[in-house]
């Protein structure tokens, strides 16, 4: 199913689904092969892992690059609540763990389904 949204499927790419309820949120992790051959890397090496965040909603893919992008994804009536939650619980939004993101998304699901 991910080929619909990410057609360039590669062996060095995998997807982590954080939540699948009202909101569907995934993280795409990717590494690239670097053909650098020397004494330390005789077989070449891989880059550091790059991670991208996406909402999937109504068949559309929305990339989330920053905390503000995340907040703007929601209706203006609930943005301040989400912003307060993030400031209180996630000072470093880009470095959030799977469980922290899941808690945030569960919170978001609760307030948008009220």
C-alpha cells in the first residue's frame, strides 16, 4: 500500500506507522549507499538515517517538516490546545520517540473527535 504514496520504494527505506485512527501518521526512514571505498570502508558505506514525517488523510500525503507544520494540519479551533500540549510535553519535536508521537496523536484524535 505504501507504493501509492511512496513510489520510489528502495531496500534502504522503511515506514513506521505511528497511528491509524482518525489520523494516519507515518515516519519514512531512509539510508543511501555511499560508494566510498577505502581502508575503513572497503565495501562502501551507508549515510545516516534520514527521517520524514507524513499525515495521510483523504488519500492525500502531507509532509510535516516542523512543529508548526504539524499544528497547521489541524483546524484552527484546536491548534492552541495542540500547541500547548507540544510545548509542555515535547520540547524537541523533531527528536520525539515513537511513544511520544503516539501519545501526541492520541491526544489529537481525542480533541478532533469531540
